[in-house]
C-alpha cells in the first residue's frame, strides 16, 4: 500500500529523520495560511501516489494522454521545473501570495508524470513546506531484497533523479548494503555508507544518524520500501530528507492499523478497489481485452504468457486461490466484466485443492446473476472434473471448451478479436 508524501514524511519524522517543517492543504487559502506560518518562503508540492512530480506537468483532465505522449517522446523539452515557465507539480514560492497562486494552479488539475501513466492523477492536496536551499542532492532508500531475504540499503550521490536512470547510466554510483534483520542495523553501516558517498566530519555523523532513523521507520512500519530522493545537504550544512516515499507491505496491514487508515482509495485502480471489497484478492488490472480467471499465481502468469503467445493481451492478472465457494467465482467475473475493454473471458482452472465442479457452478451462477455479454472460454482439469463437466452440460450454458491451455488461449484470442 502506498501513502502520500505528507504522511510518509510525518512517519519518518516520528522516527527521527530530519524533514523541513510543513503541512498539507486542500485549498489555496489554506496553503497561503501555512506559508505565512512558515515565514513565506515555501515549496508547494502536489500530493499524488506517483513520483516524478517535479518533472511532471499539470493539465486539464482531457489533455492528460497528449501530455503523457509529449513527456515520453521528448522528456528534456517537455518536463517541468520548480521555477520558470515550464512549471511542474513541485513549485517554489517566495511569499504567502505566491504559495496561494501555486496551490490554485495545482489543486483540481491532473498531474501527468512519467510515472502516472496517460491518465495522470487528479491532485486533491498539496504539501506546503519550508523552502530548502540545496547544496547537493543524494539518494537513499531501504527496500526488501527478496533474493537475499533481508532489507537492503541503497544510496547514491546522484540524487534527485530516478534511481533506475542512475542504475542504467552510472551503476557504480550506487552503493548497497544488506542488513541482517535479526541483528538490526549496526552503527558502522551508516558510517561506511557516509564515507562511500563522500560525506565528511559532522555531515557524515548526521547522515549516519539519518540512516539509523530511516531504518527504524522502515522496520516499525513493516515497509516494503522507504525512499528519500532527494536527501540533501543544505547550504548551511544540514543533512535532511526533502522527499519521502513509503510503501507498506499489504500483508502487514492487519497489524499496522494506523497506517492502514491512511489508505487513499481514490489513488488506486477502481477495479482493484472493487475486487478488494468483493473479497477477490490478487486482482491486478492490465490493459488488454481478455479477462482471466485462474487458480494459482504461477498458473495465472503462465496463462497471461500463453495469451500473449497466441497474439492477445490479458485484461487482468487474477489468482482466485483455492476456491470452494461458487460466489467467489461470481464476484471475480463481476469485477472482470466491469472493465469495458474486456471482449472475452478465459477461465483456466487446474483443480487440486480447489474443485472443478465448484468453479463450474460459479460460472453457471454468474451467467444467471450477471449480464455476461462476452464469450467465455473454459479450460478445466483436475479434481472433480467429471462432476464439473456434468454441471456445465446440464445447465445448457454456452461456453467455448478447450482441453489444453494453448488451445484455450487461441480460442480466447479469436473470440476477443471477433467481438472487438
Ligand atoms: P518528485 O519529483 O515527485 O520526486 O518530487 P521531489 O519532492 O523529489 O521534488 C522534485 C525536485 O524539486 C527535487 O529533486 C528538488 O530538486 C526540488 N525541490 C523540492 N523541494 C525543494 C526545496 O525546498 N528547495 C529547492 N531548491 N528545491 C526543491
Ligand atoms: Mn523525489
């Protein structure tokens, strides 16, 4: 789960990471009042669940796709700035009046960045924070290193740009250290990182402390990533976090009640929100036109690959899990047909603990309860196959049957192309 920057920075600050003073605003008048409180020189930052805001651009809803194309085609000439004529989603303001104007220009608009996709994101809040005079920008993050099964600290003296770009152009500029989660972060790690990044004396000490505070925040919030980009040295020698991103592991939300309450469903895909509400876990919306109902994450991946191999595009990833309740199948289909781009549905079930007859019953129930306008291709094997076949036959339901996955994928692509 993602949270907004203004929430992430408060979380980091609670654990001792220095951040500029600031507060969130929903209206230009609020932004003006906060700017006055902070002494007038502030930065006004669009709050959306995507990065690249500084280099993004604000447009009306109807212009997001065209702007996204421009950004992708010619980022150097179309990206935004913090000040000047090509202004983006992060703006410097030198007075409360300028802060109000900046907020008015950002709020209610769509921010398009390389990371938002062609739909952009509607901005409902801005963070108004003390302006920082930046001497140098760095990158610092902690993520879970799945292969090593430990947290991994990544840092770079090439801050302020996306780490993927640094990894591509200048991989040696990134330093990495794995942390044994049992032993926790040892103080030498921060000192060593500081030295590798070229920090000296008091700043090395400040950086070391910041790394420790960031690790405490990471651990305490069950985060899958915390990222500070940029971490900066100010012109008066302080080391502070100028941006903050925190992703919380969804599997920990049951014990992270306070963080769970920060969830902003407006920022999430509406189909994924609907899936969650209907108890259809592991649903991820994609851009194609073939809806997929599959049991098992591996089989779901293989199904998507096979659809692509057959020349089609999956409309979603869905691992329906071990289903022993037909209503779960109905709910999955309900979510899938909510997507207007879906032109065919492929049900691919390998019944192990999940029973084929229950899946078949679910599809039959769905055909009665829902308005299933698109063709359904079913490939069923495994436990209680004969019972499932019998149910389908008796129901008289019109489905396209396939025995093998490759055949099922071809039939689904054909059905989708015929319907499209
Ligand atoms: P992002 O583009 O979504 O990652 O948003 P950031 O919070 O990282 O802001 C983008 C860029 O704006 C940063 O890399 C900084 O260069 C710049 N920036 C943000 N806040 C300040 C500030 O207080 N003072 C100055 N001079 N630059 C800032
Ligand atoms: Mn940033």
